[in-house]
C-alpha cells in the first residue's frame, strides 16, 4: 500500500465510523455521555410564583412610598416556609413572612427583603423601611421553562450542569449513546507485565496501560486484553476475541516490516479489510487501520510516543464520532516556537511540547526526547506543535499550529 497523508488517514477513519447504539442510563451514570434524543420538561418551572428572597410578601402599592423616615407598617398574617402552601390571602395593609423558594400567597405581588424591614418583637407587625418596586423578588410560574419545552437537545454532552437539568425536569433515565468499548492489546515476545522484573532482552508493558488510560480520557471504556507473544495462532485468537467483544480494537506493536511483525497479516486473515498501513507522519509512520463490519481495528506502533500521537489524532475522533459528540478533534491554535527546531524533511511531524498562553499569545517549547520510545519526556508535554513535511528548520519565533492536549 502507498503511504498516505495524515489528513487523508483521518478522513478514511471517520468515513468508516458509525454511531454506537442507544441506552437508558440512571442520572448518576450519565455524566460524560451524549444525549440521543431531545429532553422536554414535564412541568412549568418555577411550578408556582415563588419568593426569590427571605422577607415579606406584600401588596406593592402599600410600600410604594416607604422610607426610614415614614415606614409602612403592615400586619403579618402568617409565616410561609419553603415547602409549604400559603393559607391566608394577603390584602392591603397585610404581609406574610416568607422564605426563599416558598409560594407567593394570593393577593401579594411583591417581596420586600428582610434587610429592608423591622419586625415587632411578637412578630405580628412589620415596618417596611425602603421602597420596593412592585413585582420585585418574585419568580413567576413558568418564566424559566414551560411544560413540554425542550430543555436539552439531542447531541448535548452531559456535564454536571446538564445532569442537574435532567433531574429538575424528571428525566431520570435519559437516552444516551453508550460508551464504545475499546480493546487494548500489546504484542511482542519481549513484553512482560509491569509486576514482573524484566529478564535480559525484555521490557515492561507500559504501552498497554498508557493506551488504556488514554482510551478512558476519550470517553470510551477500555478493555485490556493482555500481551500476545509473536505467535500467529494466539494473535489470531485475541484479535477474534477483540472483534467479538469490542467496538474498536487497538494493537500496539507488530506493525512495521520486521520478520515478526504479524499484526497486518493476521488482521487480513481474520477478515479485516485494511485501508492503509503507513502515514506520512512522524512519529508513527507504520500505523494500520481496517474494519470488519462496524468494528474498527488500529495497529499502532509499539513505541510509546508514536502510539500516543496516533491514538490522539485518529482513535480519539472515532470514539467521539461513535457517540455523536461535537468537536471530534483536539483544539488547534496558532502560536510561536520559543526555541528553534530542525527535522529531516519528508514527513509531517507532531512534536510533543509544553505550550502556554502569555499576554494572549501561545508559545510552545519542545520537551525534547530520546526518540519515540521516550515516555518520560512525553510526560512533560501538554500539546503537539506541527512541523510541515517540507520544512527543514524552524527558527525561534516561527509560527506553528499547536494541538492542545487539554485534558493532560
């Protein structure tokens, strides 16, 4: 297969990505999910005229000319705590002591804040010391939301505020797109699990766990399927398991041209249609993508930096599209390099960097690394600056695009 450009790789992946199915979730489980249908209010909100302040519900005309020099003195007919229903109407010369959130009694049209009043010791009368505009400090029935009004549209990402809105309108089992399940497989006979001390020639499996954590950050559910040695039969079994159990299958390692790089070959043998196997990018050129039915399969390079970049730029948009989320891609801003940067021209490079905004301008500094296996330098990065394929040298102060890894 020919090597393709990064933009074309993204286009191909998204063209073969379809939404997952819809489920009903309890409110406490719905955070971070995307609504699959509009949500309407089942009641008017507020459901009654209610007090917005602690004070006294009065007839506005009674306090129109009140002042500290000439206070308006009113008879207190009852006290209305929040959660109770008024029993006594309020008429001229009368007032009801009222708490925030309580229903306004019949006849009252204004609430005077308690700070603008002085009550007699026995609570039977109150003096209003300042003018209060008629209608003040009252939220009217339905002024926020009317019954059957759409309060959240399909496609809305459910943040804590939206969860509160769902609760307010009684939508306790919203219909949302379920989390895609992303299977994570590490390949290679040299890989051992982290709890084991590596023998000579072995390395610990950092990729499987960092990729799983990245998957969770994308809004998907990670399923770790373990390490597969360089054995074709075992790789075929695990790929088959991943295709059966997962929406997306990611395999780390085994995708370059070496003798024991079996992933692409085995993918095809289990019926995966491969669309590309090399991208004109750095790091991460040997990156494979294919599908079997609606299932997506990514063969990511075994080097940690390469797999991180490939997952952010290709897998993350697919996960988000599966859930009909907006903003499929990481934010991209224009900024300037703090230091110069050189590369061998030929492939578009996404360089791990530390970027920050100063005086409204983004500045980006390469974190430095010892090749695409250097996970420790990558931990200092919060972004990637982009160097076009034809560029050989960028001077300090050169303008670049910066991909913000905002959750890092």
